[in-house]
C-alpha cells in the first residue's frame, strides 16, 4: 500500500516532451509541487543541465541554483525541482539572458531566447472566475495565480497579458473566432492557428476548430487551447 506522495520518477515514465534519453540513468528528476502540473511542466534541473548545458551534473546544478542566480517569473528559485511551464520566463541576470518556455510544433518544450523588455510580461490563460470573501471578484490563471479585481469584461478562456513584476493585468484578449490560438495540450500541442468556430457539447467536452497558417484545419478540446 502506497503511503504518502511519490518521491521518484522513472526515466521511461518521464514526460516525452522533456526529451530525456533512455540510457543515462534509471531515474529522472521529479518536479516539485508548484504552479504547473507534473506532466505539463519541466523541472529547473532539466532546463539548466540538459537544455541550456550550464551544468554537467546534479550537484553542479544545485550550486548554480543555490547561488541565487536563476529567476523564474522574476522570483529567485533555489529548488532544482521547481516546475517551469508554458509562458514562464526564466532569467539569468549574471549572463543577461532571458528565456520563455514554449512548445515546438511537435508539442515538446522549447526554451525560446527573448529580449529583456519582452521578459517583463507573460500571457496567462484564464482558468476560472469566482467571488472570494467579502464579494471580491477573483480570477485564476493557468499558472496558479490569483488576481483580485480583474476587468469585469474578462471571461473564462480569455488570455490576459500580465506584468510579471507587479502581477497586474496590462491587457486582455477575448477567446473568440478570428483570434490567434496556441494549443497547449493534446495531439496538436504546439500548433498555432486562427479559431474558426467552437462547438458546445453539454455533458461532454467543448470542441474548438482551428485553422493554421498553411490552411490545415484541426479540432481540439477547449481545455487545450
């Protein structure tokens, strides 16, 4: 009988989007609990050691993070298992480098290099809207942020442009046909296209139809957009 949380992750069981090889060990780093789900995130150690090649070993990566030189979304992170996910900004002040976590067209994590002014904001998908204590309207984003008093026009599934330093909403984009969409889950993960229309299926999953720049149309669940 399993007692408590799992603490390990086998190499072969790790998400394929991390692109880890099979033969360099039996285990893979398991992401800590954090703003993104386990299968939708990548721990800092994989980013620093396997992708950016700033360290060769586990202990070297630990020294890099413990020197407080790695920031995720403007906050210093010393936990090598910290989960970084879609749209997160990783900044390394000592080298003056900034990266944004995206997906490539095959749905694998892509660490995209960006400029400093671009690293000041991120796009967040609105997951839910609710009313907190004392009637305060609250919005929850895909990376676990809770934002109080959002614009009353913002609805679930819209996208908000967030200032990382202050945590305030700068702008928002409606989820409606004709707008550009980035697919973040499912078989079409990483594809970008124009929303053509949305099908409602009460009691089941709502389906969104998207057309990409080449003219190919595909359908995916609303939760993946």
